[in-house]
C-alpha cells in the first residue's frame, strides 16, 4: 500500500514516535511524506520515504495529486487543531480529497491506532470494496 505521513509542527514528535512504534508495519508499505516530517521519520527509523515539499510549500498538494490519481491508499495526518495554519486551504483540500476518493484518513493518535492495527491484521482492503465509480461491490 502507498501510505502518506504528514504532521503539523506541534504534532511531528507524535508522528515520529508513532512511526517508531509501528516501524515493522510501515516497512512493508511504500511511504510518502511532506518534507520535514519525512526527514524526521526517516532519521528516527531508517524507513525509506519518498519526500515531497513541506506542507506550506506544496507538499500537501503533491499528496493530494496522488490521491486524485488513485495512487494513495491511506493517509496519517497528525493535525494541530489549536494552531492556525498558514496553508489551511491546502489542508482542507487534502482532507476533502480523502473524502471524495474514500481514502482512510487518520488525523489523530486514536484513529491512527485503529488504522495501523487494521493494516497489521490485513483488515484494510477497502479497494476491493469500493469500485472506481464509488459503487459498493456486492461480493
């Protein structure tokens, strides 16, 4: 699976610690991240991560483009809801794309735990459930 890792500044440490805790799961997937977040996770874990620009410089949009092209399977985006973000329209657009294309999105530690445990157990196979046109497969 292609997995995106993104974190606002005040949440980067949380995402790095999360990646360390679940490194054995993440290493089985192709990872993508915005600039500084990807660098910090890679340095802490040794995981191979394709890095895009930082979020404010277009990284969120680069990940959004992958979602729109059906090339992203899950997004872990640890957001800071208490701090105003200068690139909030990009953040909103990314979240919207996850909703439009039915991409699992974890924006906090609780949801991230559920999503990563589902990945670990092989329970996240949503692409076999949702067809390209959005209809639900019957079988």
